[in-house]
């Protein structure tokens, strides 16, 4: 760690959320020019509110051990990534990524006036809008739209690799995102050949019918690539989990023509209100192994330099455990980044346990500043602050 | 809202030939919204009755909870519950939805399953899921209050939101939060302190062999302050929710979105809440008013909602007057994004455009292709509906299309239905 980075840590711990002038600007030089068409982004959604404190363990915090008598992870059970970085044993699969400088941790990420509703908070994270507007669009959808208008060289493909509705992050883009729980989900799609039947109320439902038609166009987008993806052999083995399969599919898409894609993938189940020692470790193992395999596959395929992985959750959990040996909804939590081009390590020091905000971790990095950094430093987007509406002009250096 | 002359007039009875026409098309709209679909004969019955009498007919029929056409399905469900067989329980419900004489009872059962969204992925008990389902079927058209009380003590719910481990000391907030946010008031109508205090009032609530009881050793006996009032029991928290104006407003607005239109102005939300309070939060009475209203038959309402997978599948089966393999039909719904008894979260299924993605639209087209195969296909569909006239009925009830009759080579009602079901238009209803 350089002296400068140490300064960064010390200073950023002091800056809080809304400083007009930010010391970290020292580190964000002019935005380097990148071939953003060969850069992919993977957004890993840890749904339900990840318990950051039982993931990256604050082994030096008396508060942590005092308030979590049943569920705290002892220092001797944790895995030591570095002198001051201890993580849950289930993150073992990520140790090589950490040691090779391919993993970064941002602590205390959140936003002012944290909302403890899963659904509102997830909407806030994915839209990057903290105001309660009924028609939210996603930060990545808006980025893709802006990019198309600016460059006019085709749409950046957006994918949700999972089941369920299109995530908010990907909405508001040009065209429709491709939603794909597994490769065969679109079947042998072919556009309908017969002429469409005459409609009675075209005008009234025009926007809806256009939205429906956009789905067919999105399906056609990947129809040509499915064979190549199915035939691709991953260069490293994936764990036999649904998430592992989905990361493998993302690698396939990146390798077979979608090297500029934005992919969202999600793991459910982090709402650990009760008995979390039985549930959280399983989830941690699941994503640690899937991400580790993904990084290994990309590296062996020579693609790792083209991919950035960002993991987030809608909130962290309360510092104190509850009577059910679980934790209730909290405020700030950690974000993780993975890739070859990232600034590795602990980007803003150890988790700040004091002062607490109604018993929860207080945010000291606004997630919207993380998004701005991703758009500017990874994709070379020059109007990132307009797309994300970050609350201040503080910058975080995430990409080398 | 300009499209009704006033907010009050939106809820006034629709007068045929004064407010607009009253043809088979309007009757088909009512049949679609009330029961996901109907036979040509039922649509004619609705037309003959007129909007007011038709609304009364459908609501009062459903309130009787007539099980004569679904006896077999109910007995399948009972057996599935005993054997902890969730797949058969699901099939039995699809069967009930498809064959109930008055479909509104089952449609409301589904509406409340979505509202009080509880998933068997955590509950892990077909018996408890069935017991909860029975609450929705039995109470879903009655007054909202008794149902909310019943759900709060329902074993599946106790498990689902961790009430069953909530004890004094550091209470578990899970149920208290969702009771406020999702089940009765809507987000932001309470404080974090209200949640903490309410959670204390629900300590000790347990299920003992599928029956509610209070574990005195886990119960916090102290006074609690919720919404500025001092209470001690969980039941009082439920009552405090029911007394709040926001509750009537929240539930009435949700019913409006389910049955009338996706958008709702603050003024109209207020008026709907007042109306729901006027009828004593009686769901059936409120719906009867909605189903006969000008707003319900307005051009803005027609084909303005997205069909859920349940609406698509059940609508097709009911419109074709078909029987088939209900297990396979339930699985098809799951592929389209709606696995009954396993909603994705406590918020239930996201509706509207969220139903449609490349993956789910592909699944909808595969569903249509299987419908086309009739008895030969995965769903083993059979019908006694006559081919004659069915094309125009299906055009009318499944999609907003010109009636251009059966196409050449369409020898079965199923082929006609499939051709309509895969269109963009048929995703709206």
C-alpha cells in the first residue's frame, strides 16, 4: 500500500457524505480514454440485505462482539486476508482473488436517510434516485441510453441473467434488456411470419404494444449466438449451483460477442432475521465460489482485463443481533469489486463502527459516487454525474 | 383526473347507452376482469343482466363459496396437504381457479395470496400453505379486519416472517415491519420506533402443531407505544392498523389496481379509501360497486392491464370451457414467472410490465404452442365447446382483435386460441 493510499484511507474516513471539496480528488486524474466497447460490467445483487459485519469481520471492534453474543465470528475462526482484513470462512474461495489484487472492499456504503424497506431501498440502489418518484429508471439503463445518443454506434446490450422481472437498474435504456435464467429459456425463438391481426385499440395501447414488440427484438439479438455459447467450454470449473451456472453463462456471452455487455445477476436470501448461522454461510459460499470460478475462467480465456464485477445489497444489517439469533434491517453495508483493472484492497479502511445511526452502521460513502466512478473510470463516460445525480463531487478511484 | 367528470362519478354506476354501449364486448370485459375469462354462455348471461345485476350476481355467487364444481379439486388439495405435496396442492388450486362456478372467490384467494405473499420455500409445509389458502378463500370477500387478524396468527405467516422465534429482549422486527409496509398501511405511514414497539407486542406468538398459541415465557408483558397509543397485545396493533385511514386507502387502491386500472391519482385514492370505509371495509361490497362503475367500463380500463400468468392460463382454460392436466398448467405458470405458493418475496409478484421479459414472453409463446396441441399436448386439453362461433368469442375475450373468424386449417378451438394467445395484444386484458 502506498503512502498516498494510506492518506486516502485516513482522509476518506473523515470526510463523511457531503463534503464540497474532497481530498480523494487528488487521485482521480483525467479520465483515461478506453475502448469502452470491449468493457463489460457484471452487477451482482445480493438480495435481502447482506450482513456485512459477518462477512468482513471487524475483529478489533468490542461493540461487534458485545452486541452479537450468539452470531459473532471469532477472530480465530475468520480467514485472514491481510493483517487488518479478516473475512468469514465461507469466503475462502476468494482468497486467491484478494492475494492477486483482484478484489476491493468498500465499507460503510449507503445513502443519507437510509430507508429500511427492502423494496424501497432496492429501488433506490438500482435507480440511484433517493426521491420517491413513481417512474424510476435504472442507472445502467440511463447510461446505455446516453451512450447511444452520444456515440450512435449501436446499443450496449443489457442482460439480466436470472428469473423474474427485469431489474430496475437495467430499465430506461434503449430497447429491451434480455432476460435469461438459463441459455435454453428463449427456446428456438423465431419471429412470427404471419401478418399481425388487425387491432381495435391501437392508439390507446400503443406504448404497451411497442413495449411488447421490443421483447421480440431483444430475443432476436441473442438468437444467433446461442449455439456458440452452448458449445463453449469454460476454462475453469464452476460450482454446481444456479449462481455458478449463471456466471458461466455470463462468461459465455462475453466470450461470444457481447464483450461490451452489462450483466446483472442476483442471489436471494440475505434477509437473515432468524438463525442466520444456518443460512448466511451457505449464501456466502455460493457467491464466493461462483465469483472465484468466473474470475478464473475469464483469466484463462484472456478476458479478465475486460470485465468489472460490482457486488451490492440494498442495506446492511443492524449491528446488534435480535433474539432469534438473526439480524434486522440496517443501514450502510459493504460493496465488493472484482477485476484485473481495479484498485485492489480496502479502499476506505476498516468498517466504521462509530458513531452508529439508530443502532446501524452509518454510511460514509454514497453509493452514487461509486456508480459515478464506475461509469467514468470503467466506461469513460463523461456525463456520469448527470446520469447518476451524485450528491457531491467527491470521487473515488476504483479503476487503475 | 379529467377522464371521469369528477372523482365521484368514476364510482357511479355505468348506465348502458348513456355512459356508453352495453354489448357483448362490455360483458366480455367484465368476465375477463372478474374471472380471468368465461364461456360465451356466461358472457351472454352477464350481458342480459346488465352491469349492476351482473356485478351483484358475480359477487354474491362468489360469497356463497359454492364448491359444487370443485369438490374433486378441494379433496385433492386436502390429501396433498396431508402428504406435504406442494405440487399437487398447486395443481388442485389451478383446477379450482379453472372450474369454479363463480371464479371471483378463487381470483380473490389469489389476490390475497399475492398481498400476504407467503412462500413455501421457507414454510416447507403444504398443510400450512393450504390452511392459509383456506383463510383467503373463506374470508377474501368479507371484511378486511377479520382476515388481517386471522393472517397475523396463521401458522404459515408465523413461520414466514419469523414471528415464531420472536421473543422478549431483542424482538424480531420482520413481521411488524411487513404488517405495516405491505399488509395494511403502505410504506412510510409509520416510524422505525413504531416497528420496534409493535415487534415487542408480537413476542411469544407461536404455532403449536399448526395451531396458534402464545408462549408466555417468550412474551414481553410491558406496555408498548404504537402510533402514539399505549397498548400491550399484538391484536391491538392489528386493530390500530385497521383504524388508520391509510389502511382503507391502501387496500382500496390495491383493489383498484388489480381490477380497474394501473394508475391512481392521489384524489381518487382518497375517494376510494373513503368508499371502502363507508362499506365497513367489506371487500365484496366494495368490489360490487367497482364492477358496476363507470371507471370499470371506461376506455382507459379496457385492455389496460397486463395478464398475469395465472390470468393467461386460467383465462384460456375458462374461455375454452376446457379440462386438462392441471399439474402441467401450474408448471407452465411457474415458467412464465408465477409459481403459486412460492411468490418471489413478501411483496408478492411484481405486476404490470414486470410480468413481461424476453424469458417470460418466450414461455408465454411456448404455452400457446402447447395449447394449440390440445389433447395431444402437455396440457391434455379437452373441451366440449363447439368450433362454431368459438373464434369470435376467443377474439373478443382473449384479445382486442378484429373478429376475422377461424383461419384456414384451424380445425380446433385450441388452434384458434393459440393463435390469439401468442399475440402482443393477448398479453393485455
